[in-house]
C-alpha cells in the first residue's frame, strides 16, 4: 500500500520555473521506481520522467530533456520534478506514479498514482 501526494503546481509565465513534489506515505519499498506523467486537455496521459530508487537512474521524455530534472530525497520519501524553461505546451495535470522497478513510459505498468497537480504556463 503506497499513497502519493503531489504539490507545487501553479501558474507561471513562459520561461518560468516550478518544482513539483511527490510525497509518499504508507508502506514503501526502497527499490520502488517513481515517475512523473502529465495529461493536457484532450490528450492522452504522457510520460515525462522516471527515476530508480535503488539505482538512481533517470529517464526523460524527449520533449523535456534539458529543461526538467527528476530527483529524490529518500529521507523525506519524496520525489521532485524541477521544471525550468516552461512552455505553454507544458500545461497539464502532473501526476506521480510508483512501481517496484519499472521506469518506462507505459502508464498502465505503474501500480500507484497520486491525484495530480495543475501546471499552467501562460504565453
């Protein structure tokens, strides 16, 4: 049983920055991988980034490489997504997800999900 709660979303201008947080509660495993997805109006859920808890490997969608950085703080049981150089096309609800090891882009593979946090980038 894993619970995930996102925070840090908001309204920013093009070129601005935000840092999203995903705090975990309940039972967790040290080897759990974490990922960020986003879903914009009228679009399918899209993979953004993932990180392996044990291996500290990171993965990014091509659309965010060089702008977003995923990180973790195991002492706080929290995963972060630092978003720089935000663009209007980044506007979406951002959700975090967890899996014992999977760090791929298929949302159906992830076992646990948060409720999401809204990110809006104005042009």
